């Protein structure tokens, strides 16, 4: 449940891109000035651009601002961690990394892009949280996405049309999200929560993403306990919408009690939805996976 909630905070936008590794820090980019402060206000999080794994980003003159977020969110942003990696990284962190909240304001020279901001955040986490990491390749048990019938897609999965209307504009708020024919989000290169047909269901959609991205993003949301990998053979990018009834519903708002399962409408399980809506099924296999290993982390130093 904790993994699904944390991913829900950062998965509003994402793009099918290879994650930056711990070694790809170039010339150790760093913010010119930065402030890290604990936040015990209980206020909802804010950020001046999406901290999910995607590229949606409005150039902002090198200014980074986020409030009331746990260390794990900043870490996931810095290393572009999605569901597959998250389920291995989260258990390595101390409890406070998910519960204690921090405000970070920082400024960089020039007008850096989002990936440059990620590298600067790595430097900041190393300096203020004494974060030390390395990467290991491990052989792990995974679930592979395959087509139920080779060459046939489900009704809610399609190859991304080259002439489809597409926006990369950063959403100011969730209500700004629009959909096009088929119910796909109008904003591309993202992984977006969408209105559901039934209370207690979960519904996500994307435009112009790879199936590998869908697998990585969904592995945390579906809580299957194993990473998901793409074995469909689908080339290029796709559009999809998927709705299912999770076994353990997420409360509608912080502080709300989750509804009991008996109170919720029946709906397809994640695997049933995959088959019926996307024409995909899961197969078990062993795969090599690059895992981020946390060597050291501690509470931030004072400003």
C-alpha cells in the first residue's frame, strides 16, 4: 500500500525513457544555493514542476521549489525511479524517509532542463542527506507482459497515431487534464490518473509511451510483488487506458478511512483488466535488473 501511495504522488507525468544511473552524474552538477527545512505543517505537498519520472517540464530559470514532501519523493525524482525499482529501493530506506516531510528551495545558474535538475538533486541529497548509492545487477523473478493473441490488441490499447493531437504542456492541476476520442489523455508522454466508472476503482491512461514504460509504471500501482517487463514485441509507442478494482483501495483523501471491500462495486482485477481491456496477460520469468542500492542516508544537515 505504501508503495502505491508514494507512486501515486509522483506518477502524474512520466515518459518512456531509460533511467539515469548512479554513475551518470557527468560533471557533478549542483545548485548554486539550496535550502532544506523540515516541514511539520501537515499541509498538502506543492512543487513548481512535476517530480515524476517524465519529461513534462516548463523551463523556469533554474528555480526548484517543493514543500511537504518526504525524502523518498526527492530520491525517486533524482534517480528517475519507477515501480520496478521502487519496490527494491523502498525497503532499504529508514522509516523517516517516507514519513518526515521536507521543503527544498534551490536555484541553479542559467536555465537547466529537467534531467539537469535531477543531477543537481543528486548532489544536494549527497550533501545534505549524506546519501550514498551504487547500482547492482540482480537476477530477479518478474512478470512479463505478453499479447494474449499475437498481433491483436485489446479495445483500450492502440499504436500511437502519428497525427494524433498531442500536448506536452505541464498541467497546473489535475482538473486541467483533457481526454480525446477513446478516453486517452490529451497530454502525451505521461501516466495519468483518470476519472473512474465506479467508486473504488483505479484508472490510468497514457498517450505516446512504450509498453516498457507502462510495465514499469504499473508494477508499483498493481502491487503484484514482482517487477513487470515488456515481452509483447510491440514496436514504437502506444496509447492505453486501463481500469481495475484494487484489492486494497486507496482512501479518497488523506485521513479518510478506506472503504471496506463489501461496500465497493465489483470490478475486474488487475490481471483481468489487462486481458479484457488491453489484450495482455502475465507470464513468470527470471530477468536481470539494475537495482539502486542505498549505502548510507541520514537526516539532513542544517542550512
